[in-house]
C-alpha cells in the first residue's frame, strides 16, 4: 500500500499496489512499479518536510512526493546519479533530475518563475537550460566524495 500526498488539495490518498521488487531499506516506493510515469516527482526522506517541499507548495507546482530511506532503492539510484536527497525530477524539462536541497531550491525558483514569464518557446528553452546548468554546477560542487 502506498500513501501519497496530493499537493493540490492537501489530502492523503491511499492506493493499492503490489511492489515488483524486494522491500529493502525501510520504505521502498515502487509507485505503481514504475516511477517514470509520475509527473514532477519529488523524492525525500520521510522524516520531515523540507524547504524544497515548502517552496513547491508556495509556488503551486503540482508534484508527487515519494518518501524513501536508506539504502536507496535501485530505481532511485538509476534516476539520480548524485544520490542526494531531496531530489526533483521535472518531465517538462527533459526529465532532468536535480538533487540536494540548495540546488533543488535554486532550480525550482528559477525554472518555474521563468516559465510563467516566457511565452516564446525558444526563450523558454534557453531559460530551462540556464537553470539546469546552474543546478548542475551546484550539484557538482556538493557531490559526495
């Protein structure tokens, strides 16, 4: 059974899914067996709400939260090369994954505020690339040794 927070209405919904992999490392979210199908995936440890999640809520960005604990499940390690939490995957931006609180916050602030201002597709793509490159520098700076 998975429990997910619906950010748009702040309600808790429960869905029945049988995981297709072993339950390892505390909470293991298979999210209907394939997290690739989730729009705007936000992955965090289940301990507390982070500033990134507060930012997503304040900017009214719809997303799905998947809490995980250590050791991280295989699907998470496949989509997030840095393996930092929290992590945010944005399908609107080529499924790019940003990880680490500081980097996520910078990317989300820049990407979603620029998206509202840009109606020209080329300018919008340039902004997406710009905010992703900034987040990538941030992630490389904070990369675990």
